[in-house]
C-alpha cells in the first residue's frame, strides 16, 4: 500500500522499500562540498546520462533557490544521500550551488541559544 503522493518507493506499513544508499549507488561522500544551508538551483542545462527518479525530483524542487536540508526533507532521504545526488547534478551542470550567505561558527553561544529558543517554541 503506497501513501498518497509518495510513489512506489514508500509503503505505509513497511516504510522505504529501497535502501537510501542504493539510490546513490552506495556512495556516501559527495564530490562537491555542500553545506546543509547551501542554496541549490537549476541552471536550465539538460543533464547528460542516466538520472534516477530522485535526481528528477531534486531538479523539480530546485526551480527556485532552496537549501540542501530542505531538498533532503522533501525527498525523505538522509542528508548524506541527498548531498551525493545534488553533487551529481552540480557536476553535470544541471544545478548550481551557492554557499550560505552568512558565515557562522557552529559553537557560537548566541547561535546555539537561538536554536534552543526556537526548539522550545516548537514544543
């Protein structure tokens, strides 16, 4: 039984029917450095070679600039797998990537407190 809009790769009872790393052909490291907040966007170039359905879904999601983390959430894939797929698309010229507009220190106390405040508001 397939959940509405999820296609043949998800099943209500069993979950994902295909292991995520089979989607990236077992690759776990992207060939392009992508941050969770890196923005990716389609270039309009037609990708050469065979692309899987997840590549096509990613291209569809990236018509406007979108962060890597958001693409992973929409595809319902681990971020590591999503980064590999997006790196494939950047390498073939179908996507362009742009690092986050801000440079942050992941141990910056103010940033960590802002994240904690946001999480508390969600609970």
